[in-house]
């Protein structure tokens, strides 16, 4: 049979027939089908790997679709980003219009970027654009993104307020405001900035507030902000049931040895320290020991922070040594261990830190190194979670464990502790300098730095509405 070439009209008719043929309808995964999401969002849900809605999604999505205000009390790792993002995306897809129409506020740059990435994943097949804005980087690129009129803007309060005051960010069309990790924003001193941002928004809008805890200041904000909200309460004081957590009593001087031993068993770990300097020095120590470790703390440039975080996500680094900058909101899959090299500043921060593992219903392990000086913190934390935390020992560290606090014991007061003995008139620091290990001087300085327990754990500091931006209120 001889194939004769088709005429131009025949080609056009064939193309018209192909264009008129209806495309196969994409169906949402069974668990999401009752919500009736637009086909483009169904494709995004499948691309994100979702099959069944999480509890917070099952509870919050219907109220979000109805346009109701929502108060969500939930820990991180519960799936709340999709819980608020999917209803917003549904409205933006079915009722298109110029932006910005949604404003999402988050406490840190890392969390703002993570929220944006999750929204972009769900909206990758939909005609919806996003922009993320935060401090610590030049404004030029963010200004260009805002001039494209994105429907969704995600940002940190400090930079958002700066751009509002410069009349670059116009909020007159905002239909929905989302405050994520509201209690963390309060802790960072952003409450005053948030109230200024609220004054720039239209009065008629949907408001969604998510918080792991509800201090009185956030309760007051919620009362002012939310109108007859739908309440989703999944937060608890205790760690998730998927986390195996325990205390490891150890002398301060042997923490690094214990850490080296514990990390031999970890596939991927986040190690928390109390200070920025301590995080960087501990990361350097682990690198010298042959671990693929990287430090992350607030003094690093944004590019350096991004490289560290992306390297940990992609497993170029197996160990992330960080301050509390990543204690909340950051979601990295496959973290097998969380190790509190130093106890957190507050008992509440304990559940936030160890919540970086055991996420999305996966199992995880969390260890906290405690010294004799940490006895009061241990008691306060056990009161908060409503039970005792298991004590464990590792072979070779039993002697150090003998002096660590047991259940019901208090740590000895400074006046009750025996003074350190001097050798040949030399101080303990001088003896450390004679150590054969290179870098011992730095390690001694770090040990001295960590010797005093944090002053904040026993009682909450009384905070004002928040410091001025540029001091403690900067996006860290």
C-alpha cells in the first residue's frame, strides 16, 4: 500500500480532531477524592506522593474550603502545610485573579522557603505563582518577584513589613492570612511587627493561625484575629509516639566522646547545641573525625545556610549540627536520630527539637546528653510531658553516669560542689593546654561555655511585645 501525503486541510482537520478529544480526567487519590479538588490539584497531590490525608488535613480542609477561620494547635510534622495550602489553591484555581491574594507569615527563612516549596509542589500543574521574601539577602530579586503579582506571598515578618513600608508590597487584595508557628514568632520578638502587618490588611479576610503551644500573648492575638474559628487540636506536650527518646547521663568533659560513639549507629542525624559558636566548633570536630557533617547557625550568610540545608536534604551531609534555628518547622525526610548535645533552653523546646525525627508516621530516635548541672531541667521537662524519661547508659561511660542526676534528685548547688584540684599550681585550663591533642584550647573554651546550665528553663522570661527589628527580632 502506498502512503500518499496528506493535504494541508487534512492536517488541520486531524489536529482539530485531536484538540477536541477530551483529555483523560485525573482522579485524586481515594482519600482526597471527597474534597472535590480541581483536576490540576489532583495531579499535584499525586506528584507529592499523597495517598491518604493526615488527621489535621482531614479535619482542617473542609473548614478551609468553606472559607472559615481556623485555629490549629499542632506540632510540626503533622502535615499542616497541605492542610491550609490545598483549600487556598482550590479557590485560586477556580476563581482566578491578580495577586497577591494570600499572605503566609513564618518565623524563619528556612521555614518560609520550605512552605513555598511545598505549595509549589502541590500547585505545579496549576496556574498559580508564589514568591518568598525574607531578610538577610538583597531585596532586588524579591522586588522583581513581587512585581509579577504572585497570588501567594510567603515571608518573614521583618522583611514583609519593610516592603510594606516602602510601598513595594501591596496587600489591598489579600483574601487569606496564614500565621504559621505563631508561638515561635512570638518567641523571636515578632509580635509587634505582626500587629503592624495586620493593620495593613483588608478587614474582610480569612485568617488561619497555627501554633504548637498557646501562651497568653498568642491566645490574645488569636482572640483579636479569629472570628468563630474552627479549632483543630492535635498538639500535645509529649513527644510523638513514633519517637524513641531517652537521656544519656554523661560528664561534660566526655560529651564529645559519647557523641562520636552514638553517631556510629546513626544513618542521618541532627545534633543540637546551645550556642552558634559551639555548633560550628562541634561540626568541625566531627569533620576531623571523618563524619560528613555540616554546621548551621544564625551567623552564617543566607547562601551558606542554604548550602548546608540543601546538602543535608540531599544526603551530601549525614549530620547537621545546629542551634534551635532548625528546631521547629523544618521537615527533612529520613532523619534517623536527633541528639541534644546540650539540653534545650526550655522544657517546651524538648518536644520541638526531637520532633525533627519520627515524622510523617515514621520511627525515629532521640537522645539527650545530661550532666549533673541539668537535674532541674530534667525534672521540669518530665513534669511538662507528664512522665519520666528513660535513662540509658553506654558501655565505657558508666563512671560518668554515676555523677549524673537520677530521678527525683536535684543537682548539687555551686556551694556544695568540690573545687577542682590544681596540679603543680597550674589551673585546669593550663593542664588542658598541655594535652597532646591539637585544638585542646578551643575545646576547653567550649567546655567552660557550656558549664553553666541555661537560666531560662525554670521559668519563662517575661517578654515585651517584641524588640525592634534589627536586634533580637531579626529573621535568624
